[in-house]
């Protein structure tokens, strides 16, 4: 088990991107959805407050917007995490 947060690998992102794309969530944007997803995963892993989001990620308001949007759409529970993501990406 890893104790540090690691950003999504290319294969992990492909799995998540397919889920988002299947629900019409992936179209041209100014901000990278991969970066937003990494920020959400970082927040959930570290337990950090939204306003203390690391500066390497988009503004916390933008990340929170997509977190709420994807949660309401039921997409975040469908996004595999941890061991499930490693198994899915390994196929």
C-alpha cells in the first residue's frame, strides 16, 4: 500500500476518461480534466481543505465545481480507485 499520493498514470486516466466521455463530460475545455481529477483524488487522499488545494492544480473553485457536478451525475462513485483502478488499467 502506498502512503504517498501519486497522480494518475496514462493507463489509469484512459479508464477514467472513457467513463467521463461516455456521459458527455469530455469536450474541449480550457482546463485539463485529468488535472481536475488528480486534484480531486489528491484532496480525498490527503484530507486537505478545498481552499488549501496545492497550487499545482487548478483553482479550488473549479475543482469543487467539477466534484459537485460529477457527484450529482453519479460519475464519481463509478470511477475506479485504488486496487480496482490498477486492475482495470492493467488489462
